[in-house]
C-alpha cells in the first residue's frame, strides 16, 4: 500500500482518494481530482488500490485489502473517500453498479466499517483516453464531492417532483383526463408486466405535464381496468397535442394491441391505433441517438440519460411490475415521464444544432411507424418444421459429439484431465487418495461447451498459439477463435477436431438461441403461427436496424444452417410470404460514392467482382489471364474457381479495415503473401482508399463523419488527435468511421420500407399487405393470396427500392435495384419475379415453379 500527501503532514487530510496502483501518479491526481475542486491540497491524501498481476481485483482479496486500508483511514480520522475504481466502489458500498451511483454519497458497508465512511465514485482519469466525453462523469463525481464537503449535498432528484396526482376513483380519473386535453404536449410512459406485447397487459400509465408535475393512472392494476382502457382509448383518439415517448416502439405497440386490437390478426384495429398514436409524436430515444451517435459508446437508456436529473430512482430495472406495490409503481412511472421531459429538453437542441432534425422527421420517425406494424404482424412460422429443425440440429450435435469422443486425441486428453483431477482432489482431501475409478473423477467428462476444457485442449495439450483473449484476459475458445486456430496447425487430426468443434458449436448455439424462441411462436385466431421480434432503431452506429429477442439479423443467410432455419418460415393458407433484397447494395454504394473506376467497371463493363479481385491477389497463378478483358477476367470463375473462392474472405477482411496481420492470423497466409495481397488490394482500390482517408482527415478537424442521408457519427478520439499522430485507439475509431460511411446506406432499406408502407396505406390494399421483417438490405412481407395483389406488390416495392434521390448515388448506368421473391413452400425456396412483368407472366412463373417443386 502506497500513499501520497499533498501537504507536509497527515493532520490536515480529511479526504482520501483511492487510485489504481498502475495509475498512481501524483501529478495526474492533482490535475484531474484536486485542482478542479479549487480546494486546499493539504486536505487530501491518496492511497493505492491493489490489483493482481493480471490487472484484476478479485472480490475476496480486494475486500481484505480494503479492511487494512480502512483501518488506516480510521486511524487518520478520515471520513470521506473518493474511489476512482468501479469494482472497489461496489465492494466498499455493496452497490450493484458504480456508474448509476454517480452523483450520490453512499455509506461504507464493508464488514466492521458499516456507515463509518462516506463514499463518492469518481471515474479514473484514464477513461479520458478512451472517450474524452467521460470528463462529464468525472465532473459529476467531483461536483458531488464538493457539495458534500460544503454541506450543500442532496441526493440527485430529491426535489424534482412538485406535484404528483394518482386519481383512484372513476370520477377523479375522468376529471384528470379532461385536464390533460388542455395541454399542448405530454410525455407518456407505460408500465407492463412483461415485454411481450400480446400478454404483458397495461399495468399503469403516466403523463408528464412538464419536468416537475405528472399524473399517473392504474389501468390493469387500478380499480376500473375495462373502463380505464375505454377512457384511455377515447383520450388518445381525441387529444390534439403532441405525445412524447422514450422508446415509442414498445409503448405504442402495447397501447395499440391493448386498446385497439380485438385479437392478433385485427389488422384494421392495428392500423387505426398506429395512425392515431403517431399522428403527432416525438421519441426522445431517437432524438438522443441522433444528437449523440458516436464511435465509442451510445447511451440511450432513459435511466442513465436522466440520472443527473432524477437520480437512481429505479434502484434496479423492474423485471416484474406485479411484485411492486401500486403506489411505488405509479411514482416510478411518473418519474419516467419527468425524465423524458428532461431528456427532450437536453437533446432536442443538440439534434437541431448538429443538423439532424430533418433526418429525424423524414426518415427516423416514419421508420418508427413502419416498425410498429412490422412487429405487430410477425413472421409466419411452422411449429412442425421447428420441431424438424430441432431434431436435425440435435443429430448434428450428437454426431459431432460422438466423433469427438471417438477421437484418440480427445480420449488421451480426457484421460490426462482425469489424472489431473485425481491429483487435485487428493491434494484437497485430508486423508483420501483419489483413484481414476472414483465416482467424482468418473463424473468429470469431456465437455466441448466448457471454455476451461477447451482452453486446456487448445493451449496446453495441442500447444497452439493464443490468437485471442477474453475480456478477463484468458485465452479465448469461441468459434471465431477456433477458425483462427485452424490455420495455426498442420496436424490433420488436430484440424479434424477443430472443424468438428466448430460444427458442434454452431449447431449448439442455434439450438440454444433461435430454437427456444421459435418454439415460443404465438398461435393466431386462424390457427397459423407467428414469430414476433423486436427491431431496434438507433441500435447501430450506422443507422441500420438491429434486432433482439430473437436477433433476427443473425439468422443464417446461407449454408446448411440457413437451410435448416429457413424451412421453419413460409407461406401460410390464404397469404403469400415474400421479400426483396437490394442487389449488392453495399458494393454498389461504395462504387457510386467513391467513384472508384475499378469498382464501377464491375457494373458498367460487366466484370465479375470476385474474379477481378482474385486476379489482383493471385495473378502469379493466372498467367494466361488478360486483366483488361472482361471475358478473360470472368473466365476465372471456372478456370481458377479455388483461387476465386479463396479471395472472398480476404476481400471481406480488407474491406472492413483489416490488415495483412488479419490475413495471416485468420486466413493462414504467409507474411510475404499477406503483405503482397494487402498491397495489391490497396493498389486496385486506391481511389476508394483516398476517398476514405479524406473523410477521416476531415473528421480529425470536425469531430464527425457524415453518412447516408446526413447521419452523423461523432469521432471524439479523432477530434482529440486533430492534426497530430493518430493513436492506436483513434485508429480503431477511424476504421469504425470508415465502415460506417458505407454501412449507413442500409438506411435505404428503411426508407424503401417506409415509402412502401405509405403507398400501401394510401391504396385499396391497406388491409391486405403487411411488412413483417427487415433484415440488413432486405424487406419481407405477407399479402393476401391474390394475383392482382402480387402484381401490385412487385411494381410498388421494387419502385421504392429503385429510388435514387441521393445525389451521390445518381449515375447514368449504375442503378440501385432489387427483385421480388415469393417463398413457397418455405423461405428456402424463392420464386423470383422479374421487374415490371404483367399479371399473366407472374401467374405463369408461379405455376411453372410449383410444377418443379
């Protein structure tokens, strides 16, 4: 334990600053913690915090260390502690999280020292190297410390509620609802008993009048559930002001289902409810995203965003509202609405200042509406096919497992591990000597899902080099790591084992993630089933949609795994399931935005892109190929198929900022070959490289890059660098920014879906065509089984996807496009419908496809 005085004696010290040993620099401590307080340095003393050789502080050891430290502080009569490490703060206070307690003063809770010290969390100054915006968190911690020492401290949020109304009787509920009509804007928040809209109910609802006043109603938890639902529906149907949500997709979805839909296939009620609730609304979650989207960390949680204002009022996320007393739930619900006001007032001006307001209104708000319909419709799924897929995957897992158990290598490894266990158990025992036949040893079986066993297999038994490490610093064992290890060994037996482990891991992952979600599909009134997912607007840095519960964007798109999974989805009686995928959107966008001639000629002259790149990477193996001849380059597809295939992962790696190190590490090339391939790639696409470099150079001055539709990605580390040398972490940010420039054009998919949904709602097919999924650059939908509707869908959806309103994408020859597929009998089998064909042709194509099936 080391300490540092900032005066001549400990007598004047009243505040202890606890700093990690490796960051214990007195100059930095003064600069970041003492000087900003404008306090007498003599009042401070700093102590080191213990960490082991792996830079970790295990709880048991850390708490023992703290007891010794607290004894010393007690001897020095010091009562105030500023802790600059999150784990030590949690050990000291028994808080579940550190950051959520920024702004608070907590009592110490270490055994023997309960309530003897007041503890403040102030983040480590080193976090500024990763994100300069973390200065706000340090400032908040220091402000709390300053207020406490001056006697002016109050818990965050202690006085934000000026009035809170909880009408209980029917008369009072009606009266309060009438008062709400008079207000031009209201924040809205609901509480439900779960996250599945079809069974979570509507426990309570609160309306924020402003940042300090709210009214909260019990709905399902109140005295008049049915009547309150009718009153609430009537209010929303007639209220003329603006409704402000934080995370509108969930709240509105639950409100629509509970107030407007009679059942899950009540599409008229669904659309009516969506249109009413989105006629005049804001979503502060999306506002915050557009105001702050950055390459380091996007914080969109209402609790975290408003913590400085409302404090840690939730204490923990509510998993089950039914377990909370109604008065507490109503108060919590109400504070959410006050917090929503705070977030809107704070971030709306920032969104406007950064020129994101038009994007918010023209693209992101319409996307909320589109996704509401998408999530309420769901994907058509076949339970009997899910059962079949589950059995197929189990068979793959069982086969892979048996192959592993039959391996002499695995048997020998397992035997050695059992011997090791014998020795461990014997060492732990007092008198007993364990033998291999002991039941405790026998129960220690080979488990390919055990990271610890795989770690010993890979890095001890096979003696393979460590390619990756986990967040805790241990050698990694996941599928991506195993793929890297494949190229690190020439031992055929080892390769077979690694390949089998990859198969086992992939099949097991699908079994444990997707299959349970598929099995929970919901039955419709007509007897069919739907899988409901959640699409997250603002869930990625590029603006593209992400997905959760389940993550539909992670569904396998090709290979054996895709065949198994996609058979579970398809056309149901009375409906058609179809979709359209943009034609090579990311590659085409890159060609059009960078104007790189070697990318454009793929579309203008007809070069096969994979063959062209394969030639540049491996031209020494293709002596008879003429690089200027389209016919010659495209012949590589047949003449040098293996080299063309080998080029694909190389291109993917280099496209997303990889280097020759990755080509060596992940793909197994020699250093000389990897460097040559990397150089050839950058020679081929030097115009694109220069375009990206120009954007990154600008970001060093402005602090952001601009993607599709003007979406900003802020780059605080690049801005901090300015004209100086780009640090290692800033280089990572530069790669992220470079990737975002292309990936942000995935917003074209959202735009097309929005326009198509608007066309549908303005057509006679308003209740016959429904979007049901968006994955990457593809749009999926269902429509009633009528040939005229199929013709309308083909014409209108493709027209929306051909839109080329962005100036940078306009070109006389190279155009965006897509083709409609009808999936029958399942998602694995697409019947492609050409653009602009007449109804009769569609019928002929489908009839012929059905005969072939």
